[in-house]
C-alpha cells in the first residue's frame, strides 16, 4: 500500500499532463465528478444499444474517461474487495446525473448520439444502464488493454492481487448507451432535484 501510494503521486502528475494532451474536459470538478469527456466522431464497429438504438461510425459521441486518480483517492483506506466494488459503483452512479446535465447543455447536444467509454472495470456496468461489447483484437486495443492493466496495478488497492488471480478476465470492454437512455435514467428527476438544491442554496 505504501508503494502504491507513492506511485499514485507520480501518476497524478502524469495525469495532469495526459488531461491536457488529450484535451479532456472535466465534468463539474466542483462536485468531484468522476468523468472527463471528449466530444468527437465515433470510429469503430456499430454499437447496438439495449433500447434498440445504434451508434455508428461518424456519429457524434461523448467519449467518457473515468478520472482514475480521483477515484483512487476516494478508495484510500478501503481494502475489502466487495466494499471496493460497491463504493466504485456508488461513485460512478453519483457522477452520471452530472454527465447527463453536461450533455444536455452542450452546444452540440442535438447532434450527440450517445456516450461511449472503454474500461477493464466493467463489472456492474449493466446495472448502471450501460450496454457492454467486446473490443476487436487489433493492435491498438491490445496496447490499450496493456495500459489499463498497468494502471490497475499502479492505482487500484487490490490491483496486483486481481492481476495474479484472474488475468484472463481483465480485458478491455466498450461501454455505451444512447443519449436518450442517459436522460431517461439520470437526466430527469435527478436533474430537477439538482436544480431545486441550487436554487435553495442561492
């Protein structure tokens, strides 16, 4: 744990550079939202969503990136595997209404088809409303898988143990949902509640 904590400090410095290089836009840092995003054109195989929609090559998407350093800071002191998983899901669920507000108020909102992300931490993603798909086994995805495994080992409190126990199960997956699914699940009552709280504070 001491080693991981020291490495995490190094990673935080690198992460700031990575955010600038990739032009990642944080989603409401004041709320410690776990998502950073890019608005770009989708490139890849068509993605069939659970509501019958399709995200196709060339569609404008909100590409989501989990702010792993921020998440790892929140996970400090938690060592039990089940608690780690539950807390991670809780934090992602807490951040999704903010992501819905970000997309809804974006200047290109009318053109955005959905949200898409890639991760090896996909357990429980379907509970959050995401569809899950395998990534094509090409060179780029193999490199990305290796990068995410390294990041898991570096940052996750149980990362080294998970890599030793189930390395074959840790493969990068694509998570996605349409804009309509995002709004239906996270952009309705949650958004109204947020607006009410904001008015009350002011």
